[in-house]
């Protein structure tokens, strides 16, 4: 068949959740994809260690293999899609595919947060495409926005809710459906959280995505170890109730700011004003806010994970790779070398990898924030005076104070909101406060994001 000859061949390594979704989209949308491209995209091979489990999609005989290398080296495979997750052997598979002249697509944020530039450099040198739209924000096309649509602007802020599992848990807690452990168990039963939820609830997944976003937005490389990370395990429904009283929702935010002093990069639970659009991102949805010098604030919202949203992003990258390949082939010089790759193919990071510079990351201790502090204190006179004296010695001033509940076994919750204070000073003060004989247990501290891009506010007048 003539169209079969012109087909772009795809090999998918990893027939799990996302791999199955990609196979489905390629099957169900085959005709519209061919219409868009002018030629078909054909699934040539699928590799998975487990070739027995029924994934609910039928593959032609001979397509499924256990051998990822046979897929990579199959001459009919033009685009290799890595969907196995983890660092190795995913990294090696991608580098081998690139060395074999194949374009590569991945959704693997854990891999890219450390080895993204290495793989992008290899792709650049070999003149093949590398796509990773699905690595951040699932079906939200945030990578393409940063790589292409906003290429004319200088971004200096990127922040948002990039983990659907954590956001689902916080939303359920905010709606009064229980404490963290209970809601986590519910999310696991619904398939929204892994059996081992560490990456999602401890902020590691958000960290990986933040590193990718910062590289795309600022052209700066941040090492994951340089980012301050806290998860949501210590958030309680009592903190959420106080947040509501003060006019906030608690969200797990990933925040990066490019400032003249360096890059601020952090992942932690934050109190987000209820007037800010991010506070209204509920359930498993994600949203990413960008602040550019020329554009100002823009917000991108949608399904942040899951089989079909993520698969859609993977397939869009496959189509981009197919277009690049065809264009390069049709403009090849007589000697066979592609004449146009540098001119037509947008580099993976929207700039050559040599243009990605190591970021000077501002240590968390040197950043300043407003804080919410909840203490369990003995119900005695003079306790508050001691605490405010310790805060005062570190030049931390109290903005609001709340103490509603009566004493239980002689202990009451004491809630403070501070004005902006340096993290180092706050940490010294909290260390001293925690050692007071009248203070029980570890203080709970949540940063208040009063300064989030004001253009993201819901009210036009805010
Ligand atoms: N799930 C989401 O919503 C989502 C969203 C965005 C991005 N992602 C990313 O997408 C990637 C895939 O995620 P997933 O949820 O689809 O994972 P998954 O369901 O665990 O699927 C991974 C598949 O790869 C197979 N595999 C592992 N090592 C292999 C190897 N060496 N050769 C061949 N197959 C191998 C696994 O087989 P075994 O099970 O037999 O080990 C499994 O079937 C990850 O990088 C993830 O971070 C996922």
C-alpha cells in the first residue's frame, strides 16, 4: 500500500498505564492523525517485560516484544517512545535510540530532572527530535507553551499545582472528608494514589517537574538537591480550618522565581489566597502560572495526569517528531545530510543545550515569607508573651493571632500569622519556641503566598 510505505513508524517501550493510552490514541485517532499529517503513523512495536497481561487493547501479531533493544534497532521504527519510568534503563534506551537516528519521546520527569540536558544534547548532535510534553502537567501543553508560544518573552516566575494526587488529597481534606491518612487511603482505593505514595505526597514528583519547568522558563539548570522540598503529610484539617478562617486554601505548590540574586526554587504546602485562581484548582487537576516580562501572568489549567490526558500529550510529541523527520528528509542535501534540522526543529528546551546555564540557587534559609504557625501550648498565663519575645528578638512581627479552642488536658492550639520574615530567622525562633517547657510537640509552619502573581487573582479589582 502506498500510504503504508510513507507511514512513520512508532515503537513504544513500556505497555503500562500511559503506554496503553498511547496505543489507544494511535488506534482510535489514526484517521484524523493521517489527515493532519498527510501520512499515517503506524505502531510498529511495543516492548514490555510483561507480555502476558491483557491491557484491553489488541495488538497485531508480532508487535509485542519483551526486547526493548529489538524495538530500538527495528529499521521500521522512526520514533521511540519511552514509557517505563525511572532512570535506568530508560536513560540508556533513549540514548541508544538517538544514536540509532531515532526521534525520542518520553513522559519521564524523574529521568529528565537529572539527565534531561544530556539526552537533549545527544538529540541535538544527532539532529533528531526529543519530546517531553507529558512529563509536566499531563495533558496541559505547558512545555510547548514555554518552548514555542512564549519564546518571545522573558519568564521570571513559574509556579503552580503540578501533582494531582496531592491536590486531590488536599481538596478532600478541605471539603471536610477526613484527615490525611484517611483521605490518602481513599485516593489509593480510587487508583489516584500509588501503593507507595512517597513521590506524590512528599513533593518529589513536584520537584522533578519544577526542575523541568525552570529549565524551560529561565534557561537555567537546577539540580534537584538544590530545591527545598516539603510534602503534605503534616497538613491537618485543623490547619485547613484556620486557613479558611484567614481566607486561604492550602495547596502543595512548586515555585521558581528568577531574580537578580539567583533562582528561588521550592516545593511545599502553601496558603494560597482564596481570591487567587490556584486556590480553586480542585481534585486531581493541575495548573501552572507563568509570569513574563512582556506578557505578565498567564495560567494553564487541566488534567495533570492519567492515562488518556497524558497519552494525548505523548501522541502530540510523536506527531511533532514525524513532521520534523519528514521536513528534514524532504530538504536533505544531495549528500544525504539533513540541511535544515537546526532551522526547522525547535530544540527540546527551546534553545540549544549549551544555552542552558547552571542556576545560582538562593538557599531556602535566605528567602523570606509570611508564615502561619500553629503551636500546642500549655493553657497558662505568660506563654504568649514568651513566644512573642522570642519572635521579636528575630525581628519577626505577628500579623494575626487566633486561639479559639478551649483547653484539652491543659493544652490549647495557638495560631499566629507573621509578617514577612527570613527563613533562617524563623527557623532559629521556632527552635527556641519548641524548646519552651510550655510548648508541646513540633510547631506546624505553613508559608503564606500573599505575593503570588497578583494578576492570577479572580477579582478584576484585586
Ligand atoms: N501514570 C500517569 O498518570 C503519568 C502521568 C505523567 C507521566 N507519567 C510518566 O509516564 C511513565 C510511565 O508511567 P506509567 O504510569 O505508564 O507506568 P506503569 O504503568 O508502571 O508502566 C510502565 C511499564 O513499563 C514496563 N517496563 C519496566 N521496565 C521495562 C523494561 N526494561 N523494558 C520494557 N518494559 C519495561 C513495566 O513492566 P512491569 O510492570 O512488568 O515492570 C510497565 O508495564 C513514567 O515515567 C511516569 O512518570 C505517568
